[in-house]
């Protein structure tokens, strides 16, 4: 049983399932935040490297579902439209993944949490950034790389991409679909990178696979809420979740 539960007791595994269901629900509702919720919740009762390994397959499978929920063609078109973000996210993950077990993460969390918090609060106050069409490529390259570099180390690469999509006023369905595509391809890169790094191994792989079912259940429940949200409410809830995400990043930067 230790192999199936990744060294967890039965109670610990049930707690991991509860965290995963909640993370899946939030992801289904707003399209992101699953890795952050899982890494925060799971690392409170298991080693951080085990928590990172545990979330990888759930993140991969739920992002595949999110990407193709509206069909293959829309997902393909979204991937082509935002190919710069996709490509740079993957490059960043591959570059930083080998350092996941050796680098302190507090500085990374602070550098990500401060701008995310600031942007979300400004957006809620009514501030609306404008990215000129001719500069969008530069922003996509830069934010994709930043997200990937964070992702390889922490399993969290969504906030820079979300900030960009909010800044360009992406429509709700497209935003969710684009996030799914970016996250799915990034999750493939993360899975491959940590199979190579040894983070995913004979102990952690079964645990990661076992959490796929509660993740799918939570996401299904979240989809039911997302379908009821109009564009304005969806955007507002996205910003609120971003603030919670940023607050947790800052907490981890302070407490380790």
C-alpha cells in the first residue's frame, strides 16, 4: 500500500484526494490555479518534492480535457494563435526543471507573487493595460519564458500567461481554451522533464496517477459553475483567484 499511496497513510491519501477535488473545482470554474492549490495543500503534509510529483499527472490530464472541451479544431487554432507563449513556456520548463530539487524557491515565489498581486489589484480597481498589437509578440515571448522558468521549479507556470490574456481582453471561452492548450503542452514538458530528473519515480508515479480521478471529479463540478458565469463575472472571479494565488506565493516566499 505504501507504493500506491506514495508513502502516505490511508488518511493522508484521502486528504490528498480532498485537496485535489477542490483544486479541480477551481480549475473547472476559472481555468487555472490547480497546480498552486495542490502544491500548497499537499506540501502541508508531504515533502515538497513529493507534492510536486503528485500533481503532475492530474495537471496533465485535466489540461487535456480543458483544451479539447470545445473540440480539436478550436484548440489547434488557439495553439497556433499563441504559439510564442506555448513554445517559450516549454523551453523555460525544460531549462529550469533540473534545478527543482536544488534551488531555494522563496525568491522565485516573491518575484512572481508581487507583480501578480499588483496587477490583479489594479485590474479590480478599474485599471486597464493596453498592449499594442505590434508588441504582442514580444510580450508573448517574454511572459511565456518567465512562466516556464517558474514552472519547471515549482509546477506553476500559469500567472504570466493569465496576465497577458487579461491584458489583451481575451473572451471567456477563448481564454479558458488557450490556458488549457498552454497548460497541456507545458504539462507534457513538465512530465517529460521530471521523468528525466527522477522526481517522477516508482514511488511518486502511482500516487500521481491515483489523483487523476479526484481531479477529474472536481473539474467536472467546476465546469458546471463556469458555464453559468458571464464575461464580466468570469473576469472578476479570475482576478479574485489571482489575488489568492499571489497571496499564497508571497506566504511561501516568507515561510519557505
